[in-house]
C-alpha cells in the first residue's frame, strides 16, 4: 500500500490557540504550565487529523512554541553566552526570541523564499555542542502513548549550521560540522531506543547553489549518522536538487523527498540510479499555495513512478504545510465557486489519500473524487471572473520610461530639502502605531455591521488625531497617521482591489505568535477607486509637519498573498504595480509630499538559485519603478525593508531609486548598514535603532550607540532615525518610552555633530 505522510503541519490551531496562549503567558495572565497544556492539546489534535487522513506515521518535532531553528539551537546547546546559562526551560525560548532587559533577542530572517521568519542561532567558536533532546523525546513518547507511530522531523546538521551565524569573528561554522554530527548521531540512537522506525532529516540548503566545501561536507557528516537507526528520510524542498544528485545518491540514507511541485523534472535525475532499498517521497501536492490539486495531472506524474517503485513510492505535500492554513471547513462565508477551487492543510492530506487509493486500486476506485476535482479545476480555468481585458491592455501598454523617476536623485534631493526643510537626522516611524483593544473592537464592530460607517470613520479619525498629537509631543519631524484603520498591511489594500478574495480563519504563522491571513489573488488585479487619499488628507490637516502617505508595494502584495498559479507571477506583479501607481498619483495630487511604499518582501521572493536572480530582480525593480515613477521631483518616495538578507541584492535595491530607504538593523548592531556603506548606497537611509519585535525598551544610550555606528558608515546628511519596523504589535506605554528615547538620541547626536554640519555630503562624519 502506498504510504502518505506530511513533512510538517500547522501548529497554531484552528482558532489560533497557540497565539493566544503565548500572549497570555507573556502578559503574566497564565503560567508556563497552562501554555504547555495548550501545546499538548494542539499536538494531540494535529496527530489525530493526520491519522484520520490515513497517515500511518504522524510527524513529531514540527510543533514549536516559537521556532524550530531555535528549538534545535537549544537541543544542541548552541545558545549565545551573552544570555548566560538558560537550560532547557520553556522560558529560555522566550529570552532568546524576545530579548531580556539586558540583552537583545536573536536576529530574525526569512525561511528561504517564504514569509515564515526563523530565529538565527548564534554559534560561538568556544561553545561546545551538548545534546539535550528531552523535549523531542517527550513528544515522541507522547505520540506513542496516544497510539501513533511517530516520524520525528529534524533540521539537518548542515542546514542548521549554514543558516546559523557565527558569533565569533573569523570563525567558520562548517568547521563545527563533525562535532555537531556526533550530537545528531547520539540523538538518532536515542530515537532508536524509543522504537522510532523513520526519522525525517530536512536539508533544504540542497536546493541552493551551495559552495563546494559545504557540498563536500555532506558525505562525511552523514557517514557519522549511518550506524545509528532509525531509517533516515532526507527531505529537500522549494526547488530542484538535481544538480547535487551525485552527492545525494551516495549518502547512507534510506529515502529521499523531492519537491515535484516546484521542480517536477528533477525526479529524472534520481530515478534511474535510485538505490534499491530507498523510498522516494514524491512531494506532489503544493505545500506553499492554497489551490486545489489537479489530481489528473498528479496521477499522470505518479503512475509511472508507482509502476517502477511500487510501495517504495511515498506521497507527501511538496514541503511542510506550515505555510498554508489549517482547514477550509471554517470558511462558511467564502464564495461557493471560489471555495471549490481551494485546499488547505486538511484538504491537501485528503487529496494525497485519493491519489494513494488511485495508485493502489486504480482510478475507478476514486472516480467520484477525481470528477469533483476535475470539475473544480475546469471551473477555475474558464471562469469569467479571473480575466479582465482592460487590465491586460493596461499591462501591455507599459513603457520603459514609466518605471523610472523623471530626474536622478542628485537633482531630486535639493528640491525635496527645499520643500520640507527637515533637520539633520530627521526622525520618523515606519507607519503603524499600537493597535489598542479599543481600535480592534471598533474595527470588529464595524465589520460585524454593528457600527455605522460614519461612527466608524469618527472612531478612526479620533485614533489618527491621537497618533498625530502624540508624535507632535514627542518631537518627530515626519509623522504618520498610525494606520488605525488597517488590519494588515497587505489585506487592507487587497480588500480595496479587484481580483482578490478573503477568508475568515485562514491564518498562517509568520513568527512566534504573529499570524497573518494572506488574501487570495484569484483574478486580474485593478483599483476601482482611491484607497487612502481621504485618510492621508485628514491626517495632514492636523499638523504643519509632513505626514507620510503609507502604501504597501507590489512585490510585497504579491509575496504575502496566495497567488494564482494560472498566470506568470511577473504578469500579476505588473498588475499590482499599476494599481499602486494610481494610488501614488492620487496621493500626490491631494498634497501628500512624502509617500512610503513598503517593500519588506523585496528580497524574500527571489528564486533560491542565485543564477536565476537577475530576471527576478529586474521584474521587482520594474514593479517598484512603475508604482513610484510618475511623481514630481519634489515628492519624496520612501520604502521600508526588514528582516531579510539584503547584502547580496544591494545593486537592485539602489536601482529602485527610492529617495529614502528604512531598514532593520538594531538586532544585528548595524551589521547590515555596513554593507550599505561598503556599497556606497547613493540615496538616503534610515537604519533602525529600535527593535520593535522585542518588548525590551532600549535606552537613549543604546540608540545613541547605534547612531554613532551609523554616522561612521553613512554620510550624516543622508541619515534618518527610525525604529526597525511598524509598531502595531506593541503597547502605547512601551512605544512612547522607546520613541521618546529615540528622539532624545537623535537630538543628542545632532548637537554632537553640529560642528560638522558643513562637512561634504559625500564623506561620512565620525561621531
């Protein structure tokens, strides 16, 4: 019989139980015991869902109270000495993830090209790896006690090292591979002692164009693991690993998982030489998107594999189902036709079950299920809702000059300085202010139609006026309206654009307790009317200082949505860019002089293989240019990027030609800014001096230290002062305390640099 399994499962719960339990614990309303009890209930429910779907082995180790990379760092003792001795307590997770009064949290970045953030382990040269697998082993016993056969999932030793950061300058992490492999071997021995038959070892870095020394390390590292049971399934995903087939096929493993959604052709590089005892796990159902699987097309791929491999063919999603919502069953208000086009995590397991039965018993055994899937796919393909001819015509009419500003930055900058008269080191924030319970209640009542339009608008305007007043009192130079009316930076705009649809409960974890509900791009995208102009005009009327118009950029709109798969992504990106462009021009016409087009996802959507970056970056730069390129020289365009590895794409970021870019730099002590300095980034830049993802309130001295670093790297005349990111998730008391310290730090630095105001703008000024 064909085995079906999953590489991982959503862990937040159908009602986001994990999110609320975490936040209650952090607020001190519940204790760690209550949080752990919530985790046990979620694991039990997830395993039961998998068993109900026909999985013979449930996945263990995919559940985490914050992040699996962090869990692995703790399991192998790879935690920074600056946090002291943390042990394996759950509160240690939160110290590392959220920081302490004396220590900033671990750095955070995106997991490959997804919107999931992982915490980056800091590994020091003199910190020995020490195995403490008590948490994982307890989960295995927990699953066994419930009658399940557990399949533990581990992040592979080389992927763990590659995705970590050396905390010791000049120390290469690859040198620690053999030592870490010994810990993994001990862990496998302990799992074998519990009767575990299979373990899944994820090595997603194999989808990258790996350096030769890292690729060469696979053979000796996996040789360390060969003597220890259980059987080892090497899991790869997100792209083809066929370039590394010679290395992979020589590894002492017992099975291989391939992503046949992102890279269906790669199976041909392995199938002729697949060792006789290996299983092949075919990732045939899309673990990254929400559209129903074309079961006929999937069977066409699987049947030849099944004829050759028989029971050695396993079926799985292409990757962990962490990246999709849990279940479609709760979406009772979703348009019926559109709902029939979708499959979330539960439905994807059901699709795998249908495919397995078709392979084992023939297509006739599942004729009814195949017919339903076929009808849904045909409905989506031929629906008149998905294509708008006027949108296609506007995209076809795009001219190259539309994607760039009329004048270069060197000509625009003096015009903007004359218009805004800002001081040295101008202060601003990224856009959002705390979403208080009152604001959330207001928005919820309006959404439930318990509140009229005028009453809702009045409540929003009260929040905007409050945000403007607080910023005036704090002494900010460029203000924001605070985004009280916005639930999410993508969903808010998607709700006002045609071609998007929305769910009620389709939450996906972004990091920790942070969940997002990505909209669905099912058809051509266009803007029927202005989206933010009235709000921006009102906010600007409350102050003589400039107030930024706040928009989400086309790349981020694309990357943070579930995107249609029946049209090239570049075509969808152009549609989004034209929609944002129309809004930018309307804001300018309304007198808004500074417009921020956020692109935090600019880097994360790149192909995994660097050789494919050029075309993708060109498309992203063009999209931003289309959105921003139509305004006058005096209009200042800002963009914001955060929590991603931007060092390698700086030429493309410079080509975006935003007048001001704000970036996340506080967790890394301005390390990212060094790259901007070495690159000699030509425009203005605001390196974040305040980590908003941690409850820790930085002092004026902390931020002054970061500003000193910034002034030593970037010409002072081109520096801005701002937090790392928006402040939506924080509370007002901590926000005002941190922002007041930030403004004081900026004023102190201005005073310190007063004698250098006349220094040439092309030269960094030492603090």
